[in-house]
C-alpha cells in the first residue's frame, strides 16, 4: 500500500533526498568512503558545511551581518541557549505564549532573567494569535514561535515592534519567503522542512551577541561556534548533509516562492474541504491558520476513532492530533505532494458521505 | 583503489552497519517509510530505543541501578552537563588532566564548582598516565578520559579510589570488557566505536543524581531525561538507529571479549612493527599505549611528509597526527579489520627499507 506521510515531525522529505542520503552512506560522492565515516575537518565535509551555509544565506537573502550555525540538538536546546546568550540575570525579555512550544521556551528563559509574557492565547485554547500587544521598550528581545505545530496556528505578519525579534521557526522554516532581515535570531530544528532530526540551524545577527556578563559554557556560546565555523566539536555530520540535500532540493525546485505556491495550494485545498464538510470542524481563526499543520476535529467526537481508523487503513500516516489537543492533525510540509493532500481530502469526503 | 579508513572519528563502521543504515533510509524494516521520516514516539522507534538501551545494559552487565540515555550532542556537551548535574557551586570535583579532551572537561567544570586537578601529564607531553595520586575524600567525583584519542594513551587499570568515577569513554567504549559497575557515570560520543556523529550515550547510576541545589535547564537535566526515556524532545533518530546497528554487530560478533581479542591483535601487530623499525618512534610509555589510537613519529622529522604522502597514495586515510601533536596517528577502532592494519604495517616496512 502506498503510504502518505502526514507526520508532524520527523516528517516527509523529498524522495531525491532519501535516495542521495542512502547513496552517500554507501559511497559519499565517489570518495570511496561513507558519509558516516569521514572526518568533519576534511575538505569533503568543509564543502558540505560551506554550501549549506551559503544556501541558507541565499534563500534568506541575508548578508554578512548574519552568521549561520548548524548545532547539535533541537529547538528545546535553543529554549535554553537563546536566553543564556542574550539575557542577563536582571534584564527582561518578552515572550509570546501561543502554544506548547512557546510555553516551554518561556519556562526555560525564566532560569536566566526576567520574562514578560506579552500575549497568551491560553484563554482561547490557542486558536488565534493576538497581535495587539505592547512590548516594553526595555525588553532585550521578543521571542515567538512562527508556526505552532501542535495547535495549527501560524504568524502571517510580523509582530509590530522595534524590539529585536527572536523566532523559533522549527516547523515553518523555508515554507515561503519572509523578510528574514527583520529578525535578530532565528532557530529551527531540522526535522520538518529542512532535513533529519539531530541538527539545529541558528541564524544570528552578530551585533546582538557579546552583550551580557554571564559566563557561557563553551558548547553553548554562539560567538565561539561562529569563531569555529560550527566545527568547535564533531558536528552531526550526516544530519547536516541531509539538510544540505534538502536545501539543494528547495533551490532546484524554484526556491521559497515556489514553496509558497505549493504550500498555499495544499492548505487551501485542505481547509476548503474541511469547511465544506459539516462533519468536520476547524477551530483555529481563519486568518491564523497554519499552512504547515491543519488541526481540526470531528464535530461528533464519537466519529473521531472511526475516522482515524479509516485513515490508517488507507495509508494516511501520522494524522492523529497531538495528545493534549486531540482531533486530527494533517502536516503538509514542503516535501508533501499536492496529490497526497488530494487523496486525503477525497477520503474526508468519502467519510462525510457515510456519516454526514 | 581500496581505502583503509584509519580516521580518529568520525571513523570506520562495520560494512553491515552501512548497508543496513542505507536500506533503512529507503525503507525502514519494511514499514514503507524512511527512518528519516518516522515519528520518534511511534512504536517503530520505541523498539529501536528499547533494544539499544538493553543492548548497552547487556554489554556492560549493569543492572537497574543504572539508566542508559541517548542524548543530543557529543562529549563536549557532557563536559558542561556532568558538572551542571553533579557539582554544586561550593563543592569540589577531581579531574585527571591527561590530554586535550580531559583538559577541556576541566575548563568547563570550573564554571560550576571547584576543580581539583589530581594528576597532570603536561610535563611529559601526555606520554604516560600517572596513577599515583590522591583524591580528596570530600571530592564529589573523579573525572578521567579512559582513552586519549589525540595523545594515544589509555587507562588499562582503574584509578585506585573510593570516590565515584566519572569517565569520558568516547574513544574506547566497548573496545573490551570493563567493570562498568565501578563507574557512577559514563559518557561517550558515538562517532568512534558506537555509531555515527550526532548522539551521545550517557550511562548513569541513579543514586548520584538529585543531590545538588542548582536549577538545571530542562534539556540538561539527566533526571528529566530518565523520566522521559530519552524522549523529552525529538532525539537524533537516525544516529540512535546507527548506534543500535553497531551494538547488534558487536553482540553478533561475540561481544566485548571478541572485540578485546581483535583489538589486542591489531594493536600488538602495529606496535611491534613500530618498535622493530628504527625509522619510527613511539613515545608513549608501553604500559599506557592505547589499543585504539597509536601515535608515533618519524625519528627523522624530514621523513614525515614523504611517509604521509606514501600513505595517502596507497589509500591509507586519516593517518596524519592531530594538529597540536604532529607525527602519525593510526586509529584502530572495533570495526577496523586486522587485514588493514597488516597492509599498513607492510607499508611501514616498505618505507623503512627505503629510508632505514
């Protein structure tokens, strides 16, 4: 049976990425060695790293004011590393609480300084993103999660503030063009739109670093990673290579404008299908709907299990909602073809015709 | 040309591990999905994690007093994480300074508490391991590096102390049987004897945890990782799978006694060859020689470049000494076949016959 992988992450990657990653394990670009056994300080790997960094800079259209790092860990590591590097003990940072991941970031930041929560969507079950808030001018930075994987919301405009922006883009990095130059720090675990689990991309504007008094452990210090070109210690070589393959694929397919076209087409199709079938219900405000993760429910909750069972039987993988939210979640990252979303929508219609 | 991969790490892995890792990228155990796109909370991956943990416990012959974790990062992360979890600000930990990695561990620990260096082999260029030192009874733990990858020394007995032992075994984990029950904490970056870069194994005796007053960031807290079964956040899925494949290979080949036999045979052959050829010189004390990394020199330094060029021309990969040490370094991890060491030794003899 053909499977359609709607996993929220780790998630679908382009077939060509899988193919080339498998080939590189047997023979890395004709070297006679596996990508798993080459030294990270060889010219072979240096070229991988350099091309990955340049590809990110090119896709983001950012200049020399920024550095691109590929580090161990995922976004959860950054929840700690960002305030450790940017926030002194007696300073204040502002955070948006729009879901489970932003909330975790807030808790970790509180270990390092004062945290001001400028907006909290708990009261509406994180079904909308309030953009009417004021950021204290003394705030060191404003942190937000551009796409809330669990709740299915996404920022479609930037917060209206002159405070430096810090964003967790783990689940929508490179989904569309963005004005990346408006951010001071961007981080993203790779395992959704950018590669395999086990590597974290950090894009940082150099001018915001070096302004705190705390002594930072070496492995957590962005400035030391910059000085070492992401090679302070053995990096996650294979995961970085898979990111490079994915970055190459994005560029070859037409870059971020093309990703935006595809993601818009897929999400339009899915949300229109949800809205057209009374058996289903999307609770997220229309203007805040995520193009990456559609979260919706069966109006009659007793139909949830039958629907999820049908999905499983028909090869739809990973569509059960997050454990604290329930319902259905369909993730449509860059590598997800429109044809899979179409097949999923057809299944929804089929189910609705039986249970409508 | 057939290559012989003597890289110090990332380094050679068994061919069957490469083969199965490549297969899993195209289709993970018949699931129809790639190992790169499966969710880390699926039963498919839970089985990988459970088997990896059980394999480690079985190879180490450790019981329920210990927990096995697979975490993001490498040993450099542990240089910070160990004292963060074990050492309160006003407490003292003892460290052995037997080379570059142990020295880095000392510097990071000093950010968290008092560090007492009980032995320092700088004065003999780290060519021998002094075991005659006294550990303060008030010391929280004694940290040492069981195998010094850069300098080519290895501990062949355990330190004589009742202080809890903490060891960085990154470059000789599973090279031979050890009394692992004498350790309170063991960590190892996987990229030498245990898999691919991007995952860190931590084996910890539970009784030593929870004894400090510091607030530990969530992602750094061993106790929280234990509670979450190494699944607090998205783990480095593929790197853990490669570790499992390598652990399976060790077990199927005969376990740690068989690894010891092979590593003894390889290192005996190489060191005997070095000692028999006056053109070469091993400076490490014989009783402290590493079975994993043989570091040696050309007595006439002007012959170093010609020898390294010959090695390269003959397909001997990664034999140039570490940049701060120079000379030649031949790494012979578990997956290195005796036949490759034999071919290398033949090349040494050939070179000596021309330049002896």
